[in-house]
């Protein structure tokens, strides 16, 4: 991913606003947007109050009232970006240096509900007045049977049906049903005691659930609590750990995407026939079986735009655009154009010099910045940055 040649960006979260896809990068911790028509990527803003190049600063972003709310995973604060002015506001949370704070999120009118992963907490943010409150009465009622020995609480499996928010608890078959208006909570045991869930998608009558510890697909009716299991899906290849996470529903077909699994699967919800979309599977292959678990994530995000499905191949940093009508497939690498690289490099260099205890700017990056910056010559840049480095070091050691 050499800057002088091309910069590939990776993301685990994005939202669609009109003709733009807004997304947070997992490494640069910068908000970008890509226009679907021109396919141009634009630098939006950087979160300068956060630590330099920390991995997965904000792992989830959502839209609420012309604001993009960035949910702190490894970030210290909630970040809120105005989509019109790009102005950033921050909201404090407790224990700001803790990692893996929140992951699951749900938008309900002016409220953002954030579900703790590394902390036993549900946080509610009012985007009108920026007030936050912790729903301690809800988390305090978590069944005792799963409290002991739990390090990760709520995952990314959250959905909204009318006024009810549903969320799973990690490594258990327990689902929280939270009334977003009254904040009354109920807990439901869904499936076998040995079941746990990695994916969740709701329609008007119930919730589709993907098992995290096996290849399993269930449908839970939220009105009568009947449970249906799709036996054909259980025949799909499984490693037994987070094989499938993402789902979307389009025209009575459920599309299921692999996390650490191997196949993109389509289920006809009427006939219950399952089809492996091998023409899409081949677009996910990279052959890097020895990579770490996060580097082997096949699909980190998928969404519907008209008749097209946008699928982000995390390991390849590429959008797979599938037209469900024509069956055409387009591959679109998520590239930062050279015109935008200067903003990224300027931010990286400024943050590196300004925070000498957090990161070091490599000579390669500095030279890339010089080669792209046509407004200043090398003597001016060297002089400016040399002076900045000297002043920062003197300040750091109290000279």
C-alpha cells in the first residue's frame, strides 16, 4: 500500500447518504466519503483529539439528524461530525483509555444506544443536547448465569423492530429486548444452551440469527417466540467460529456474507432453497491463510443501494458491486486518489511531530509528502519540520 503509487483503504463500517458512501478507515482513523457516480474518494476530516493511528478507533458509525456519530471502540471519546460543515464535536465517556468500549449500536429518533463490548454498559446519547446516560438498571438485570467470567458483553448484533431494540450477549443464547421508549428490559433464551450468535437481522415479524459457533441459521418470531432452523444452511462449510456475520434482505432473498467463512450464500425465504454464489466467492479469495484473524475477514460490510449490493472485501480493500437484476459484478478497489493523499500525509506528519510519544513518521512518508506538495520546496519543508521537531522535543523535556 505504497503512498506514491496508490493507497488502499480498509473499512469495517460505512453509511450511505444520497450518492455518497461515508466510511471510517480502521488504521488512519480518518473519515472519508466516496461518490458512487464518480467513484472518487474524498478526505473529510481527522479526529485530532484521538491517539495517533490507533487501530479501530471507531469501529461503527451511524447517521442521526445530519450528524455522523462515531462509536468509540478504541477511541477515547464519542466523535460527532456534521455532514454539511464537517465540524467535529466530542462527547466524553467514562474510563476513556479502556479498549473495546462499544461496538453494537442502534439509532432511535434523537437517541443513539451504544452497547458495551469490553464493558458491562449500555450508553444512551441524545444528539440534540449531547447528554449521555448509562442504563445501569438494564445491565444490572443481566441473568446471573452469564455474568461470571464474562469479558465481552454485548457484540455487534443489534437490531430495531418498531420501538424495541434487540441485542445478543456474547457467548450465550440470551437476547435482550429493550423498549427504547420506556427502557423496560426483558431477557429471552433463544435456541439451545450451547448456541451463541454472530449475526442478526430483523423484519417486521421476527429476527434472523446466525450462529457464531457453527454454521447455523435461525428465525425467531418475536410475537409468539417460535423458533425455526434452516437445516440446509447447517450443511455449509464451517470452522466453528464467526463464519458468517453480515446479512441483508432483498426481494424475499436473504444474502449471507462470510466473516471467517468461505461462501456468499443466498436463501430464498419462501422456498427455503439455499444457493452458494460461487461467482462472488471467487472475488473474495486472497490465499493468505496464515494472516491474523482480522486480516482474514472476508466481508466486513454489505448494504443495498437500489438493485445493487455493495460488498466490502476487507482482505482485498475492494468493493464488490453486484447487480441483482443483471448479475453483473464490478470490482472497485477503495483507492485514495493522489489529489487527496496530501491531506492524509499532512495529517500523518502533523500528528507524528505533534505527538512524539505516540508515533514516528518514517522517512518514506516524509519524502512522499514532499513529492506531492507542489507549493513548498524541500528546503522550506525541511526547515519548517526541523524547527517543529526541535521545539516539540525541547517542550517534552522541559528545556
